[in-house]
């Protein structure tokens, strides 16, 4: 049965007329920009470990790291190690066997040729790197290798004490370390990803060699 009103008929299925600022301005009502429905559950998802950037660097004294125990993630390589143009830190160039032999026989170049261990690591922020450690019997190298072995077992922070490196471990980080399922070698391997073409020396015409020999 319909309901009669003085200004006209109103049926049970009719929608009430909107009033207020939103109705008069034609603008939609304000939405909370931080409401959970505004965000996709995958919007902040971590990318696949296979897609992450890997840098060649030594972990700093403030970060905890894990080193991969996978034998595919450790290699001993010949590198040309020089100061960066900005004067801060080192630049590392991968030498082919032929260029390692040639550079080692150049009196003005041989001191830049280093045999280095490269270990794959990840820090607590899931930033990946190749940790270079000199293949040497000096205190720094031996103690760094000991820190690496500790970091294979648990989250470890590297620090300096006297003329050696020490390891500080923690149990407060319980997130497991995740490493790429790939080896160092091949065109799709970790070495190719880290060095690319720009930081591989295959001939005497390399820019890094030319700079040192001019």
C-alpha cells in the first residue's frame, strides 16, 4: 500500500535525496588516504631473489650479514683493484686469465693485481653483495675469513679490534637468509650480473689499463 504525502507520493523503493556539502559541490566524499583498502597486498611485495641487485663490496661495521654456505656462491678470482675517481673506496675489475698473467708481469701494474675470495652475502635489509677478501696470510685477510665462516652459521656483524677483524653474532634476527639458486659462472651467473661488461678486463685496451699506463 502506497504512502501519500502532501508534496507527492514516496514509494518504498525510492532512494532518499542527498543533502550536505558533497551533494551541493558534486565532489565525492573525502576518503582516508591511509585506509587499508587503498593498498594492494602485493604492492610492497619483495621481488624475487633472482631479480635483486648484487653489489661488490665489504659489509660495513653496522650491518648484520649472512654468508651463503652454497659452494656455488664462493669463488677465488683475479681482480685489478684501483682507487675510485672520487677518491673514496675501491673499484674492482675482473681479469681474464690472460690479462692477469700480462698485468702481473708489468712492473707498474703488478701491485694492483689481487687474488680475492668472493663470497655471496645478504644483510638484515635483504641487500645482496659479493664480499671480497684478499687471498693472503696477513692478519686482516685471515681474520676476515674467520668472520665469513661465522656468518655462514648465523647473523654476524663485522668489526675491527686492533689489527684484526672480529665477529659479533646475534640471535634477535630470526628471518632466514634466502640466496639465488644460481652459480657464479656463465652469462646468467652472479659474476656476470655483478661485473657486467664495464668491469671486466679482457685486453690491454681496457680503459682502466690505459689510465694506469698512459
